[in-house]
């Protein structure tokens, strides 16, 4: 493992740049030199943070990958890559969230439109039923009016027939009466003529009162 100028002992602050000194990585994430490791109570307690030591490893190539990452010479490169990755993922997550919110808003709008359409359908059905009722009532009134007009026409025809029959029989009675009067006058004239021929004078009785 390549030495770094910043690696030092957390207790005596000795730098790791001197290759003749060994350093150890503790499970509590502190670093101690070989001399200060004697102060760990046989490798059980960290003299820096006083935390129990579960494991310690010498800083060399035998360290695990997770431990080596902590000593990587280019953490800023990792940070740049991580930040770019984070920005990329956040961008796409933001786009997805935006699309979900827009879809939710569109769904809410569609629900409102559906409610309005249902109200229009109900209103149209109600108006249709009202128009049907009005048409039935109108047809019934027309039928009653036609029946009333027909009955009135029948009564008028009967009256006209009765008047016609009366006018046809009345002239005959007048003519018969006229004929009877003429016959009486003719008989009276004949009687008077016969009495004049026989020398009998006919006097008209007087109704004067003395």
C-alpha cells in the first residue's frame, strides 16, 4: 500500500511517511502506530476514542477492499463521479415525479369532466322525460278537442235537419188552409147568387143595441 502524507497516528501524531514505522487500522476507524498499539490494553480498547476494539489491521495490501477504499488516493474523483451520478439519478427521478404529478392532475381533471358529463346526461334525461310528458298531455288535449268538435258538429247537423224538415212541412199546411178559405168563399158567393136569382133578399143582421 502506497504511503500518504496525511496518514498519522491518532495518539502521538507520528506521520506514516516513514516506512520504518508500521500503522494499524482499528475497527473504530482510528489509526495508531506500532508504539501506541501497546496502549490498547492488549488490543481491546482504543486509547483515542475509548471504544472497544473488535478488529485491527496493519496498513498494507492485506486489508479488505472496504478498508482500502478509505485510503484511496483520489477521493475527489470518487466524489465527482458520485456527484455526477447523484445529479443524473435525481434528474430522472424528478422527471418521473413530475410525470406522476401531471398524470395525477390529469386524472383529477378527468374525474371532474366525468362528473360534469354525468350531470349533463341526467339533466338531458330529465328534460327528455319532461318533453315526453308534455307531448302525451298535448296529444290527449288534442284528442279531447277533436272529440268535442265532432260532437258539436253532430248536434249542429241534427238541428239543421230538424229545421229543414220543419220548413218543408209548413208550406203544405199554409196551402191547405188557403184552399179551405177559398172554397168557403166560393160556396158563399154561389149561395148569394142563387138567392138573388130567386128574388130573396139577403139582409145582414145588425148587432146594434137600442
